[in-house]
């Protein structure tokens, strides 16, 4: 039966394609006639009747498909009944769900008695599904996008892989047996890792599939005619699986399979054990293999084992530091691609050419490689997901992502149309006029010229964004060069010792170095040192690329000699960790901040040299010079720890230390930049300690309760415990090198035992908790320790219990404590732990401090302790120097005055109990009339002057000593008040 002339909607296609559609219609008529004949003989419904029943909108959609896709015409001519089948299943409008597809394929494979039959089933199933995918891609049902097409093809590949693997395992079980179980008793199957776009779930329309095969453990098969080593069994199975998908037959192929991404490529074993793969990637893994493994995802076989394997390989793929070396590798890879494109004349390749698909992928994968170890949100295989997450992480502006996403989809849409023409993997723009007309029509453009105009705009935008991320900073430096700055090329000659000595010294002098001969000698010693000459090629190349830029940045500084002296130890510290050399080379702005901070503070320079991971912080100046408040600090630390496995204590300890060093660097940077008042600096340093103590208490509680349970009546989710801060921590006056004076308290009668798997007595439980907290704070990791801890202010000092109950603490303070211990209590406050217990502590503290005391005895005790400290810690003889803390008229005198006032007056002025810091105690003394406001201001000014000088000394590496003459007025004011209140004549 013939379809009538008006069956196809010729009026909807461009003039140039009408002849194409008419010829396709004739082919379909011939095919339908043959199909009708067969159906008549077998008394089946006529396929042509089903075609005639198509609605007008379906006929328009069919016309578009026939106009564009030769693959679709060939398929419908061969299987005309499939159109009706796709209509009935709804496949023309939506992708069938995974379960439906599995059931269809499983049912079709049930009758396959040999591999030939299985191959035939898979190929026909794939072809039918691809017809539906092409139809939907070209006609775009409501809400349907390129991403749906990519996901549908990926799902189809996964289903075909799993079905073929399952069939082969069963078919060959009698001959080869089945693999031995793993050590834990679980069965073993082949692990099939999907790489590239299959791993991302974003395959293109006619893509090959990149695979890696693996298996869990070595052993022998069981139950077959003869046992096979697992290596041999999985290799044979892998070969059969490849043939099931890749081999070409009269029915075509399923998916072309590419195994070249496996270790050692075509020269390596087809299948690797987990231990072999781990060893290979750890010892021999190359940079491009990291790039490839970003997309790895288990797609068939033992999915759980595949996830286990990939989890073990994460340290290879994602570095814990910011890995800017990855950009160099991507840049080299892109340059290699560009050379290949140019050599083969492939500028019209929309994947590899300038502004093409690969450049968008490089942008996203650059961020994943550089930051994925720290920002675990980027540890995803999907490009779309990763790209959408970049703005929230502050890595790309939302406006850039809003351009890249639709531009990438546009490029992929063109790629899909080109591939839909003949089901052929190509990304070359067509040169044939008919094919060009097909692509333009499919994309919704009036002609090829209009499509090219839009394509050029898209590629230009993509190229622009690609250059912004991947561009070589040295080229930028050359362009930005001016007369006042020696060119990096000239600095390179000096670094490599390729200039005559006189000429090099003259260059250095002109650049502003005060002692150019010494600087040249320093550079020559570094270049010729064993550490530099013994570097591996890639490391030396990074150093060689960085040093000219670094020297140019040093020369920009007002004190270039000082700048180089302070930065060089950092460079020497990272000679074996060359990703940091890449970080500084790739980020000239970071280099500028490095110079500014190191010149301002040797303490900062020393911190950076000791902990190079802090260089990451130089990349975000908006946070570098703006320390976080306590709420934000808590959020950041929580998010950092949440990214880590709960049972990986080593990673948690390291993360806590990196967090602490990074946040202290922010405070120091704001301090030297002059953007923070001294009081704020101490506030921020104290906040850092407090959020860390909160986290450490939670970690310690979780650790001890997991082992031992909790004492009776306590909640395992909430630590019934207090960490009390004394001294500078309690007084909110922490400095850069301060240790923590701590006391641990709990609220328990000490009776009974814990309720966990390994019960212990309640007092021992709290002792273990205290020990755990100290361990977490003081343990040394590659990133150092968190804080030094001093527990000597607990009841009975070093002779007392490590952890005390609140009742015992109160009793000790009432009955046994010395006056100096009550002085210390003035500066004590809760810094971590239970809110309910904190109220009880505040009550006890208030009761002790507000007790009425004999003023004469109190004064004697305070003065006696002060003289004892001064004799022991102060300057031994008067001179030009003044010990800001311990000499007469110094900081400790002011602290003792405040403590004396609280102990003497709190019974009549309870407001003095509210604060633990000296500045607000002085304010309260003035407000309550105990101290004239002018004298309170004098003490505050003196205290701030002393503390400011002490802070500055910490940052500049000097001793906390001032010139006596500079502080004469402050000392006089403090001394006069000391005499009046504590040592009257």
C-alpha cells in the first residue's frame, strides 16, 4: 500500500531539503509495501495502516527526522514496524524509565542461545532505542534538552553493558566457573568503570565508550571444567564483553569500545586487580590520567566494588592542597590538541577547535583538579553539576556560568545533529551543502550562514572564558610590562646566572636592591644548590618559570633585599612540593600579597614556609584581609569537617590544624594591613580558639562514648562537660603565640559506670575525655599542633585531678584556694561545653568572687604575689629596656589592679562579675564610681599600648620589650595608681 502524496509535511522543510524528504518517502513506501506483504501472509496488522493513523503533528515530526537523519531513514526502511512500536510505548515523547528498558532487554535476551544471537538482540535493541533518542533530540518534546539526550544515550550504554556482562557470566559459567568470593565472603564480579562522557552520564549521540576493567581480589574460579586464575578469567570475560558491543555485524554495532585509558594503554593488561591499579596510579600515574579519572564511575558489574576502588584512588585524583600544577598539564594538553587540529586542518571541529566543546570541559576540569581535594562538592563526574557549583564556591562568576552552560549545550546540540546524520562519531562541520542545510534546519536556523554566525559568537565567548582560566601568566606579565619593571626575560638571565657578573649587579642595583652583590650571590647559591639541581624535570621547569616572576615581584617592593630574604626560605621549603611553585606562577596576584605580607611580618613568612598549604589563602584577598566572625568560623569549620570521613581521625586532625593556621593568617594579614583594631585582633584570635575547642570537645566526646558509652543519666549526643578558659583565653586577649590555660569540669557524682561495649568507671570516663581533648589539641601532624595547653590552674595544680566535678571545684574554691587562684578566677569563663553546666559554673564563680574579704589581707596577698612574679620574670636591673609585661608599671600590674578591684568590691558591685576581660572591668569600675573615669582611661591607654607593642613584636619576630623612655608616661600613671590602691605609703 502506498502512502498518499500529502502524508509528509513537505511545506515545513526548506526548499533545498524537499527532494531529500521525497526520496526518503519513496524508500519508506517501498519498505512498507514489503512489510504489508509479509503481514498479509502471516495475518498480522498492516504496518502502513499504523502509519496512516499518525496525527498531523506526528507527521510533521517524522518529516523533520527524515529530512535530517539518514540513520533514521535507513532504520525505518529496514524496520518500518518500529515507528508504531515507539508510538505505543511513548518513546517518541519521553525516555522510558530504566526498569522498563531493563525488562525489554532481559526479555529479548532470554531466547538468545549463543553469542551470535545475543549480539543480534543487543544491536537491534540499541538501534530501536537510538531511533527514539534521535526523534526526541530533533523534535524536542516540551522541557526536553540536550542533557536529556546525553543522559538517555548514557543510560542505554550502561544497560547494554550490564545485560551483555550478565549474559556472558551465565553462558560461560559451566566452562570457566565463577570467581572465588572475596575475603569478606561477598561474591566477585568484573568491575566496569565508565570513563569520559559515559562516566559523566553525558554521552553524545554517536559516542564510543571509554572503559577500564578491574577486579577486587586474586584467586581461582570455581565450578568450571578447570579452574582459571582470576586474571585470566576476567580478561577472557572482558574480551567477550568488548566483542558483544564493539564487533560489527550485519546488524551494526552496539557501542564502539575504547580501552586505551587503562594503565599502560594498549600495552597493559586488559584487566587489573584493585591492588595493581592502586599501585600503578600511586607510583606511575601521569597527570593526564588524573584528568581522565575525574570522570570515572562504575557503570556495570560490581558497582559497590567499583565505588570502593574509586574511593581508594581519590588521593591520586584530588590533591589535599590547591594543585595549580594541573593547569600547566591542561595547558600542555590543549597545546598538543591545537597542534593536531592545525596539522590535520580540523579548525571546523566543534569539539577540538578553538572555542569548542573541549575548552568548556577544560575550564570545569581545571577547577576540579585544582580545588577538588579541598572543595569536595566538585568531586562529581557530571560537567553540568560541577559547572553549576562553581559560583557558590566563588570560583567563577554566576554571569560566566550563565554563558558557558547554554553555549556548551549549543555546541553539543550541533554535535548531536551532525552525528544523527549517519550515526557516525564526528565533530566536523559538514562541507556538503545538503548536510549543511540539514544541520541548520535541525538547529532552527533559516540557513547555514545564520547558524555559522551564531556559532562564531558562541565559540568566541567560550574561547574568552577558556583563556581567562587557562592563560599563561608569564605571557600576561610580558604584556603588562613597563619601563619601571625589568622584563621576566631579563630576570630569567639573572636567575640562570647567564649574565656577566657586573651586568647582573648593575641590573639588580637599578631594580632597587641595596646590596646587589649579596643578592646575586644568594641567587647563585640557590640555583647551584643540590636541592635545585637534583629536582625532577617538571619541578625544575616550574621553579624556572616562577623565579623570573618572583624576582620581578620582589623588585616592586620598597625593601627588595628584605623581601627576597624572607621569601626564599618558603621557595626552598616547597622545592619538593612543586604544586606550590605552580600556584605562585599561575597567580601573580598571590605573589604580590606574598611579598607584602612577608616584608611586613617575618612571623607570617615563617608560617608560610612552615605550612605552605597556607599559600592557598593568598588566592582570595577578600577573605585574606577580612577575618571571619565567630559564627562564620563555626560554619566554615563544620563544613570542612563534614567533608571528611567520620572515622578518619588523621584527616580531621590535619584539617583542624590547617583551619587554625589559615584563620590566624587572615587575622595577621588584616593586622599588618592596618584594617583591624588591636581589640578586634584579640577577639578574632580568641574566636578561632573557641570554635576549635567546640569541635575538639565534640570529637573527643564522640570518640570516648563510641568506645565506652556514657555514664548513667547522660545523653550520648550532648557532652555533659565544660572547658573553662583562664588567662588570655578567658580574658579574650589571645595573641599569635598564646597557649591555652584550661580547666576541665563535669557534673557527675562519680558513681557508677558507662553503658557502652567497654564499660569504665565514671571518673575514669571523664579523665579519658580530658586526655583525649589534650591529645587532639597538642598532637603533632604534618601541619603542626593546634595549641600548647597549660592545665596548672586546675584545683591543686599539677597534683590535682585532670578533670574535676563542679561540686568538687566549688568546694576547693571555697575551702582551699589561694588568693592568687581567686585572682585567676576573675579571668575565667566557659569557652566550650554544655550551656546548662555553664550557668552553674557562672553561679559558682560569682559566689566565690563576690565573697566579702578582708581588704588588708587581700592587698598583702596580691602585692606579695606580684613582687614574687616581678623578681622572677621582670628585668633584673633598671636600664633603657622595659619588659612590657612583667616590669613595674607594666601589663601585669594593670591585670593585678583589676583582679584586686573585683575581689575587693564585687560583693557591693556585682556588675564587676559580668566580664572577664580587663578593659571592660576598668569600664565597670569607672561607671560604678570606684575609679575616676580619667584614671580608668589612663590604665586602658597604657594597657592597649603595651598589648599593641606585644602583638607587633610577635609579628615582627622581636622580643616583647620596649624602650623605657617611650613608655615613661604610661608607667608613671600605672605606678601611681598601684601605689595608691595596693602599696600606700
